[in-house]
């Protein structure tokens, strides 16, 4: 029998061991061949480790197109690039490289997609066909959580704009990165796109090439390029950094717009606020607060908890600035929100002038450097992994575990089956453990194996069979039945093991 051990690794609190491992056993999706790019070969983007500052750094683009990086308050500014291309509103797309926030990515006026390290080392080019369409949003460049995937808009031939992903996942094997087309460039224009905070999935805002109308929200696989439109129409979509919620603007009742929250596991819009107009929500780095604009021109700035509680207005208006265009971004300590100066004080529809900083505590406004685009350092929020075990029937048990550093995960191939073996130890009580071994034969939707629980004086062990529901890197659930031949008659019941970040 073939018994090939693929991987074994100690699990740290920042790694979703159970979620990633169980996800391997979910029924596979159909794959399509990727399309390679004939342009420049991307160089390595493996980021060095870096200690995070308390407030993070800030990047912006000057009116002349220089790309600047500084401390959170704008001091110590350093130029890391030049020739940044902006959209019709004067906003040049920027993206912090993940996971270290050690470089800024932008599109240069020679069509280069440039990665510029903030430590002063030379910038490098990962693509030579990058574009910023005049009617696109500033959110068209995005890094996946691990820094192994980068998405951007390309124009490989005159007049044809398409979304592409640069894939660095094979670099560890000594293979060059590749670029491939994703989505549906024959029927859709991409207006905005970004990776979800935790999952290797891309959100896109698109428009029909045939009718010119915006389409409903779409999600795209960065691997096979497949695209799926969701049956819901939303504007200004954003995500909490822990990947648990999406926030967006809904048409509401028709005369009023709503700020809504959508649970990523059980999608159903929950209204948080309703006003004549709502714009540009953005969630704080700790995923507890959300800032957004409201008013006839979205000139007011509001903040509330992510459930809509403790709502208060930070500003009634700031020198004619409108927050309908551009993005809010937060300092890493959640004390300040920042936005480009957009509105009537500039050329029509343009963003320029001194950047706006707003203190979340009391709404105090200060002005920063002169710029169009501005983007504070951004990171995903990796929460601890928890496991909930529920057993019903002849034996009853309910227990919650916070996955600790003594947990391990094995992925094993045995013949034609894939087997995941998990040993999950509680961070606070290492003697409390859950052992789960699940196997799936090729093409089957059912998994079988064993479950063992050690919790104080309780020792439980069963055979189990069931199915897996996966919600990305943030959620996975095994649900099925347990069987025990110990004693007479045969005993059985229901079992659910939920792994959640």
C-alpha cells in the first residue's frame, strides 16, 4: 500500500490547521488550465519578517506621481517610486505587499506593475502590461494573505482589459512565477477587485460590456479563473480584516440607502444604518468598529460598532470634502481614519489637496501631505482557532477548545484515499485534546474515520461518517453520525465538529 506522508507541522495560533486540513477533504471543484503571460517574468516577492509599529505606516501619491512612504504621522517620508498612474478621479491604485507590509505596489506610466520595498532597496517589475482604466476604482491591485498571489488589471492587446493574477506559489520549488487571466474579460469590465482577507478568493465589481450596466457582486477563483455572480446587488463592498463579515451599501427602501453587514458563513444582509445616502464603509484593524460617510454628498463621517451600536457622527463636513470617492483607511491602533481630499474644492470629480485625518475619539480633523491616493498600512486579522465538539444520542458531550501550540496536522495518502489526521490540544489545558482522523476516497462526498476526545475524566471514542462544509480559511464543519460497537446493542448518535477562526 502506498503510504506517502505529505506534510506534518506544528500548529501556531496564527495558522488555521483544522480549517485548512479539513478543507482538503471537501469535494474538489472542477479546474481549468491557467493562461500564462508572455511578458516579463516576475521576480521573487518573499517578504522578510518585520516588527509591526503601533500605528503602522502611511503611503501616498503626490500630484506629480511620486510614491511616498512615511511613519503614521507623515514624518520621515521617503520616495520609493515615481510615475504612478491615476484614474479619472486622480486616485492612483496602491497595495501593501502581504503579509509583511514591506513594500508598496503600483502601476507606473510605462505599464509596469511595480513592487517598491519601503526599506530603500531597488523596486522591481512583476508585469509589463498593467493599466489603470479611467473609470476604474482605486482598488484594483490586491495581495492575497500569504503574499503568494497578486491581482491587477492588464491590457495584453490594445483595447482588451482583463483581470490577471501573478502566482508565486511555485517559487519555493525553484519555478518562476506565472501570470494568468481570470474572470470573464469577454463579457465584463472590472471596476474594482480585491482578495478576501483570509481566503484565496477575489471579489470583483464588474460592468456588462454589452449593456454598460453594473452587474451583481462576483467572486473569482485565482487558480482556475472561474467566476460566479451572486444574486445580490451591493455597492462599496468591503470586508472585516478577520474575514468574518462583509459590509456594503444597499439600495434599502429605494429612497434611502442602508449600511448592511453580511455574515460570510450564513450570508444574509443585516441593516446597520439607513440614510439618504451612505458611502465607503471601512472596518477598523481590530474588526470592532466601522467608519462610513453619509449625507447628500457623503460629506459627513460616522462611526459605530460593527453591529450598529454606539453610533456617532465624527464630522458634519470638512471644507467641502466629499467621501463618496476614495477609501477610508485606519491607523493600526484604530485611533485615526484617513481619506484623500475629494470634492468641490478640487477640479470636478478629482481628489487632491491635503489628506484628511480624523480622530475617532472626538472627530478632530488634521491635514496631512498633499496627495491624491493615500493608503495606511493594512493587514488581515488572524484570530485564534477554536474547535467546538457536539455529541448527541446515547452519549452526550459538548466542549470548546482553543487550539494551542502542541497541536499537529498530518495529511497522508493511502492508496486512492486522502486522510487527514488532526490532534488538537487546548491552549489553556494541553491535556484536553481532540483527535480526528478522516478519509475520503476519490470522487466521494462522504468521509469516514474516528473521533477521540480527552477532557478531564471523560474519554470518548467512536467511528464516524459524515460530510464537510467549508467556509474558507475561517470556518469548517464536519457533521455526521457516530457509531460504537462497544457493548450491546450497537449505539449511535449525531456528531458535529466545528473549526472556526
